[in-house]
C-alpha cells in the first residue's frame, strides 16, 4: 500500500524501556508473508492502566482486557494482526483464553496478567492452532526493535507509528515509548485502534489509570477519520518501575504533574499519527472550537465538523466552503447561535457574527487549503469552552481501500 503523504520522514528513535522485551513472529492469521504477532514481556510488578472501546459489540479481547486492568498488574502483551476475533462468540473467547494460559504458563504468572489484543477482519474466529504456534514462535524469537513491533501490529496502516516523551520525577528521568496502529474505523469514544505505551516510571495503578483517562480525553478521544468506532479499540500503559524514582501514589506526589504532561504529550503524538495515516488521507485537519458553553460542548461541536463528509470532501477539493461548517455546527445538538458564529480558515476570518466577512482576501485562504496542514477555527460566541479536534480529508482513496478490504 502506498505510504501516506502525511507520514513522518522516518520512524523516531525510541529509548529502550528497562523491564520491557519485544519480540515478533508470524502466525499467518491472513495469507500474507509478514510477521503478524507482537509479544512484549514485562518485568514482575509492572503496573497497567487502560481505556477500551465503548462499542457494545466489542471483542473477547476487550472484555478480558477490562478484567485484567482491574488487577492493576501485567507481565505480558500479545497483539494479533489480521483477525479482530470480534463477533465470534465463545470460540473467540476460548482462543484468547488459550493465548493467555499459554503465555502465563511460560512466565509463571496469572493468566489475568497477560493482555491480548487483536485487529483485522470482524466475524472470523481466531484459529487456535495458528494462535498456539504463533505464540510459541514469539516466545522463542530474538528481541526486536520498536519499529519492528510497530510495523507488526498494523493492518491497513501505511507506515509504522511510534513516539516518545520523558519527565523528571525528583532527580530521576523517566522515559515513555509508545507504538500505535490505526488508519480506518477511527472515531474513538475512549481511545483509538490499538496503542501501547511503556514507561520505566514507578507509579501505582490507580493514579496511572486516572492520568491515562485525562490524557485520553485530550488526545485519542479528539480524533476521527471516518466516524466509526471499532469493536477492538484499546490503549494500554505499562509502567515497569525500573527508573528508580520515588513511586507516584497520588496527584500530590512530587513529579506527578510532569509525568501527566509527558503522558498527555505522547498520547497526542500517537493520536495525530493515526489521523495522518487516515485511509486515503491527503490533508491533516485541526479544528479549533472556542466560545462554546463548555469544553465538552466544544469537543462535540468539533467532532460534528470533523465527521461531516461534506466538510471533509470540501477540504479534499481545497474549497473553503464555510457553509458546510455552519451546517455541522448546527447539527451537533449543542448550544449555538447563528448570529454569533465566526469561522476562519488558517489565519483568515471568512465569517463573523453570522455574516460573511465583506471583501476578505481569498488568496491566503486558497494557499492555506493547498497545503497539507489545514486549520479551521470556529468561535461559537457563547462562553469560554474550547477544544481541538483532529481529522483528515475524505478522498476517493478511502473508498478504494475499504471496498477492497477483505479481498
């Protein structure tokens, strides 16, 4: 598949995280000649937090992941690509439980400390024989790089996605390295496709979960490609505690604010990469909503604009059709006043207080829309609520990719 024009020039240099060992293997969940199973072995005592899809037809992997998160500890992660194992009933659950038991037996831990994710075609049970052989191969494989692991979890992704961040907790530097996959079926109400962040910070599971919830609200839950929320969406954070910092136990712990900022930063970086690999995407769009009655209202309005096929196709055609933005604000179901609404493209205001700006210069607007990074500003004029939402344009490429997805 052709690499997205919005892709970074190269995969970033991610620091190794002490207490994390990555391996990949080929389980052949699809007829392809590539690795499709990623295994991460984690040090004893690793804390875990996670957010998962709100799609009511979620996979057994998601259900079991939720149960494992309650325990707060993790020893391993297995990610399967090519088969989502969703809508597969008891057979799908048995396959996941088999994987958990197999890895737990190898590590001598509880099955609940083994986290499994799957992504790919819905409705096909994960083959148990392939799962067992794939896990066996992964357990015996040599350690691999972050880029290898990121590439292995992809499906329709056109490039591997990774990001890093760091923070100081006292006199100790803690590092965060993360990988993510996602390209289509992206309208998360919790997280995004499949994302995993690893850190050497010492932090208790309860506060790690609280921090991830906050980071998620400002990152993964503010992106959309096509308005569809996956059955498998999962983001997990694993903290090995190997940095030697004084453990973070609550919001008042020294360094907690710095770690929160780093976690939000890496989540935002990863979320943006998913949008930049949106199926068929040619443009990365940021929608900045201000003047709403609340931040929540601003986010809902932003997502209404970002999910509008009419807005997204207008941007694909480099057409500053601000009337479509007005339409999307109005259909959001949030407080709005036509006569207070203002809209801008880039740095140029095109409508103010419910009217077109007379005599505005179209040249800078046209130049802005020809670029790859597009900004749409919307001021509701009712309050102090604000939010940023990120999406991509809608092109013929999206239709081609999804029409041919199962073939």
